[in-house]
C-alpha cells in the first residue's frame, strides 16, 4: 500500500508500448496483489489469454516476463498462444519472439527459474513453520471462541458467555447429531453470541443470533 515504485514502473509500460509503435494499448491490472502461482483465480491473466486467442494482441508488455506466471503450465500455455498469433513478449530486458527457437528457449528458462524461486520460498516458509512447531511456538488460526494463551497454549476465550455458548453447541450436536439441527434449535431459542465483524481481525465484534 505504501511501496508503490514497482507498480508505477509497471504502469510506465504504456509509454514503452508507445515507443515501440503501438497505438491501441490496454492496461490489465486486475491481478494486482494476487499470486501468479496458479493457485488463485486471476481474471486479468484469463482476459489476456482470451485476447490472445482472439488474435487481438500484438505484444504483451510486463515489468518482468517471468512474473506473468509462476506456474509452468500457465507460462508455457501463454508462450504457445503468443507463438500462434506471432505476439511479442516485451519486458525491461528486451523483446522476445516466441516463434523463434532461441527466444522461446530463453523465455522457457525464465519461467522455470521463476517457478523454482517460488518453490524455494515455499520450502523456506515451511521449514520456518516446522522449526517454530518444534519449539512449541507455532500459532495457527483457531476457531472463534478459542485463543492462544501465553502460558497454557490453546484455550477458550475468557468471555464466560462465549464459553457457555460454545459448550452448548457441542452438547446440542452430541444430542441432535446434525449441525443443521443445532443451528435451527439455536435460532428458535434466539441464542446470541459475539463474533468478528471485520473479517477475522478480531478488533470489532457484534452480537449474532443462532449463527455457527
């Protein structure tokens, strides 16, 4: 939100496209803040692929070609489409023609390196999490109503009313055998308890009736 220099340089690619002689330029920024690993939806990337399939793209400009996709499948699919419609790939290093074997090889290596880099980052994060777990310091997100106590570890929230409702939910489920029946019974009895109203940041709470 505050370090926007890279984002400005990406938007400056419009001027780069004009210097290359392009007149009809479309900026696709739908995927800002989304991972290019292929694990999340990227509407911007999907729109780019659709435009390529329609033959409406002469060149794809990006700050770093390898960051268009960190998934080998997505990357090579994009290169294949660029090659079919003879679209160029342009970044701050140079201009690539996927129809040429040497450029295609270089782009393939860039994509493989990017995918490898992502794997290394994941491995480091997992190793760090395992190390904290071995020390007993790993803190995962827990269901609402539970908190991590500094000394005792995982436990119920200090709010006695919330504790009572949580124990009631489990008791009702043991009795009724269905989460839906538990919800219906709590709704009928108008049972209220607090829950987060700010997407889990736990800074703003509101009273909710019969919601699990």
